[in-house]
């Protein structure tokens, strides 16, 4: 495909992939974003949405009815969600991300779409990020973009969720995609700055500012009914009842203004982010007490949102953090001012005198001060609405080709990327394999035979034998191996064995593997290509074709709790320098950690998992239970 540098370029393709897509998912900004982005891009590109098969029936109903909520010209593809036994994957999210990758590849079997976009929340781009860094041919034409919507890790911190292996694993999966995507798409305001503070600027992929595409289904703004000019100022909170959304502080702020004539309508679904992870709604009901000015309502269908907004003078968004906040856009689109905290892209949307008020912070006192200011400016609110100023700000933020330009910039960056390094000639790929022959392990002879069959690779083998020397087939293997080292108390993951074997090698690329492992013929050239072309990658492994432990579909070692999951790979091609750093002072104080991949991670040496079954066989290991939470 020829990529031109103008908006008149030849048609290009984009896949928007996420479980959350409106109108199938009523709440949440990600769903509204996916739908709005598809509509905004459909006139300029070939757009596909990949989402859960849980929504297939609803989609078919809407399509048959000709429902206008389905974006015109957008293709939908549906993916079965993981259920039951997740083995060999370490979590629901891990397997779901792979299924999204496979669905995208099936839609574009000639090398993927031009752009694949996934949200950061729940690590839906984890497998695709490994595939991109692993030079997966299924995404060879594709630029992977991760949209910044607020990660699950950020939500957990802001909601005060207790630490758990599940949260640590999910955070690691999200962080891998945030660092190793081709680009991050951020909506403006302080969003990128906040991410840099939270994660560290050097832990994020290059960023492109992409404004939020405007929801295009808003009706014409309704006039403000203020016939009872002496009545209370009607305020609306329209969001989840969630700690990070600032609902506690808002109710506290309103309660601190007992003499003010106002009403606050609270609309949203409950979450378990109240004290000690209890119901937030129950907690808010206690805070409200007998104050008749505050009314709590259940979440309403999205079709009722514009009318609900129109019945109020202003919408209040007191969030501790929002990347984009579609509720702000929908309030402005309905021509109502917003009282909000200065976070994320809200900073650009809420302008004093034009579209609302910004509190100094989300603290109750600062929210109360902003509410007092709005209460004293009723005529200003009426003037804003009469003159259409909130809607004008909405139109300004939504106008032009800013959204399209962001994607064209990503395409141009991808086209301008340096060409890939050519694969080395067969006689240039030299690898030395350290084969751990632990007692009771696999037969090293099939392992040696598989190394001889590796395409375009010259492999020198070193057997590492423990004190018992009772591995099956060891005697025959000794006649074919290039070198032998005996180490007391050896285990396939223990450093003394690897260190002793490494001392007998000189190659830059070292293959670590247990006896009994069998490689597909192209694993080594594929893995070596990744290390040659991706300087940030220290080691490479792949999926195994069969098996039920995390070693058969490892998540890598990027900030995931490997030791708790026993999820380290069994086979990996490692840079010699990274292995030397991880093994250095292995017997020193505090360095007793036996898992070499945990040690590699501690040394900042992270790996890539080829999302393909390039390992034909692995010796058995203990079966581990996946973290099935979402």
C-alpha cells in the first residue's frame, strides 16, 4: 500500500479493538470513544471494530433494524471471551489480548491493518505489543497504537484497592503495552504529563496528541428552563459512584453549604470502592443523611442522557483523575456548563466564563468554593446557555481534522521508520546452547537433534549435568554434545548451572533450554532477528504447541510476579551481555533468587514472547493456577 503524506492518501485501514464498545456497553468512556472514533474515521479509512462475541446478538438485532447507532461503513468482528480453564495462560486478560490479536490477523491475513488501536485499560494490547516487538509477520504492516484512557493500575491506586497478585500482574501487562507500542494516543490537557509522572517518561512509547472524537449523536441543545428563577440551582453528577470519580468529596462539599439553594442529582451505577471495598452507594447514602437537596438515582440508558442534562443548570465532574471524560463533552454538546476539577483533557474543555468553572482541586473545600462561585453567577449561567457558549466550545474541540491528522501522523511516522535490518546469512547466525540435564528431566537427545535442524543457524551445545547424571538418554547425548559441565545441586532455572555453562561459551547469543525441549525449525532465526532489530529486547521465547503450564504461554518478565506464578519460560535466546549481568555475583548476599528470568528482570533485561507456537515440546512442570480475575 502506498502511503501518501496528505489527507488525500490512498485508503488506509484501522482496527479498533476492545471489549468495551457502545451501544453494546452503556456505561464508560472507552465504549463511547470506540464508537465516536469509528464514526469520525469511517469517511477516510477502512474501519473495523473487533469486540466481544457477547455483543453479537445485539449487533445483529440493531443491524437488522437499520439502527443508526451502528457506525455506517464500519465492519464488526466478534471474539469469544475466555471461559473455564485458562491454562496455559496466567490470566483472563492475557488470553483475551491474544484472541484480539488473532482476530485482527484473520481480518487482515496479508500482514495486518495499517493501524491497530487498543485502550490501555485492562492491557487489551498486551499480546499485540509482544507481536510487534517480536516481528510477528501477522502485523508486519501494522502500527500499534495504545489510547490513554486511564489504566486499570491507575484506577486501582486512585480507588485505594488492596495490593494483590492479580493487580500486580495486570499492571505489568498494561505497562508492557504502554512501553512497547509504536505510539500512545493522548487526548490533550495534562494527560501525558500525568502518565509520565505515574510511570516515568522513559517507560512510555512515543506519544501523539489525538483529541477525543466528538459524539455525533447528540440532539440539538435544549433551552434551559429557568422559569422558577428563584428556585435552587440544579446540578447533575453523571458518572459511576466510584472513589476516583470524586463523588465522596462532592457530597461532602454540598453538605458543607447548608444554606445554599441548590439540588444535586446523582446518577450512576454502584462500585465496590467505598470504605474497605464496600458499596460506594451505601457509603454515599450515609454521607447524604437527611439532606433533601441530594437525590441518588440509578444509571439511566444513554438515550436518556441528553434530556437528563437539559433539565439541569450545570453538570459537576469532581474526578480525582480523568484522561478524557466523555461526560464533559456530552454536557457541553448539550449546551450546559460544567463545574470540574482540572485534570486530563478537562482542563482544555472547561473555560471560565465560556463553558464552566474549574475548582482548584478535588478536595471538598475547593469543590465547595467552585460551587459557591457558580451559585453566585446564575445570570452568567443563563447567559452562557442563551448565547450557546458551552456548545461553541464543544464545536471548537470537535471541529476540523485534528482527530484524522493524528492518525495520518502515525501513518507517516510508520512510513518514515528506518528499514528493518536484513536477516543475517546462515553462516553468520552462531548460537551456543546451554542444555540443563536435571535429574528426572527430559531426554537431551531429541533436544540436540532439533538444534541441528534449526534453519540458518549454527548451534554449539553444552550439556549441564547435575550430580546424579540420571537424565534419560544422557549417555547417547554425551556423544553428540560439544561440551559438558557438571554442577552440584543443578536446577534448570538455577544460576550456578547457567554460569558454569556460560564460562564455556563465547557467542553473543546464548540459548537456555532444559533437556527434552524441542524447537520448531525457525525459532532461532526468528528470535535472533528480534534481538538484532530490537535493542530494547534482551531475550526472546515463544509459545509451545501443547501444554498446560504458564511455561507453555509465558507472559514475559516485564514487571509481572513471575515467582508467584511460576510463569518463567523454559526456553529463551538471550543476549550474552544481559545474561552476564544477571549472573554476576549470583552467590553474593541477597542474590539467592534462583529464577534466571527474575534476575534478568531485576537487571532491567526484559524479553519478548513470540505469540506463535515455535516450541514443539517442553518437559513437564508443575501445573499452576491462572489468575482468572478481570
